[in-house]
C-alpha cells in the first residue's frame, strides 16, 4: 500500500523530484523513507484527534499506556540486543579489508573511515557491543526499565552522533531508538532530576500492572523474559554465522597485497610510469569473491572473482558489464612470488608479483603502549 501512496504524496503534494521507490540497498535514509515518515506522522495526528474526540469522556488510559510502554520497551530491547550481538562477534565492524592499507586516505567515504576506525580496534567494538547488549537485556526486565533506558540513551546518543557526523544512512532509525529511550524515561524525569541534579531523595515510582489478575501478570513477566531469551540466542547465533561468512578469506599462500614487479602486455613490458594508465601497480587477494587491482594512478578497481577448484586458475567478471570476462592462470614459484598469465580487456598479460610485507604498515605494527615517550600522530 505504501509503495503506491508514498510516491504519489511525494510527486503531487510535496512536488519533490527524485527516486521515490524503496530499494533494498542498505540505506535506511532514502527519500522514500522520509516521505513515509511524514505520512505516518500525519496519520498519527489525524487518528489521535479522532480518537480523542470519540472517547473524550474517558479520564485516562493508564492500562493502555502500560501496554504501549511494553511494546516500545521490547522493540527497543530487541534492537539493542541485535546490534550488541553484531558487535560482540565483529560482524558489524570486521577488520578492514586489505585494500584500505594502500588506498589514499582521502578516497575514504566518511562512513568507510568510521568502519575502518571501528574495525581496527577489536576491544573498542567489543566495548560498544557489551554496552548495547547490557541496555537491551535490562530493558527486558520491567523492574529495570529506567536503568536500561538510561544505558540505551547514553549508548544510542553516541551512535546517533556518529551516524550524523560520518554520514551513515541510519539516521532515521537511530533517531527513533534515542526517542524510544526518552519515551521510557519520561515518567521518571522528575525523580532523575531530583536525584542526579538537585541531590534530593526520591521515592519509588508506583508500579501499574499490565493486568488486574496477579497470576496473569506473572505469566506476562515470564513471557517477556522468554522473548528476551529467544531473541538473545537467535541474535547471537545469527551474528556468529554472519561473522564467519564475512571473515572468510583466501588461504594465506595467496591472500595479501602484491606489488607488480613486471607487467607484460602482448609481449611488451610496461615500465612502472605514472603515464602508463593501463599498467597495474598492485594486486590484492583478500576474500574469495573479489579481486582488486590498483593502477599506477593509485585508483583501485574491483572485479568479481571465481577461483578454480585446483586454485591454479581464476576468472574475473565486471559488475558493470555482465558480458565482460577475463581468465588467468596462477603460479607461485615461492611463497613471496606469484606469476599471473591470462587475457584482460582483449590483451594477453603476464604479470610478476611480489608479496608486500604487512609489517611495514604503522597501523598494524604500532600496537598498544601504556607508556609513550612521544606522540605518534602520522
């Protein structure tokens, strides 16, 4: 329904131009999403006005309000447990791909820079995952709602700023999670201000049960704890499987950054000059499905990689042109040298490669220093 309504609203009422369809490309901040958000807001305003007028004799909605808090609390808890699990297993922020170490720093998108920053420190990513997981688990238990909302608000405020400052397309979603935390904290605002700021005593907030029957309330509590247990197990298992899949690399004999020592095209050797734009500077083997080539101008191109079962040949295809294909054979006279032979863009190539020592990169060999005599800021 919304796929028909949203584009019509955008074109006819808002007079917007651009792609107003929903595309599953990883972005949660598409034009479609902003228009949909506006439509939902208008529907909520109209529904609230109609409901308030029709049911104007009712004095309060205390019982219904508790069900609303339950829904928001569990929704927020599931989101935090899911994000926490992804960070615990390094699924959200895996170690940076090898091409990052030879690409220009300025070629990084802000989001790519953030992902590299987070992925370089396993401990920091783990810290963030534990904090998110803690907030989610606390929210599962009704008695710990305020504490869980405080932890979640602190964690998600930082995530929200990272999303806005590093242009991560999760701005709408992270804003919602922060607002959900504030919604859960609303009943305790006076108590929190009195305790943390005014240094006053605070009384326990009254507990309004979901149901009038005590036994049913016990079952409702067990049901919430059961949801938390199921979500925790599912998210941890899913994050683990995705992390294993994302961390699948080529075997050590071929994985690495390789410098091009000799580049022969149709029998003619191409010297390593910046003017030779068709010459390769580096070749990068990392994951089993992508082949990276860095030209003399330092630009990095990627191709879909398919390695033969005997690992002595591989084929390349281009995401931009489904009809383009290239094949190479592979020889490794010694562990630090590789020779590629094949066809590429209609030319026969013979490429001699030598392994780049990863220890030369300061980002990898600097390590941790409790005592630092000098600042290293390169």
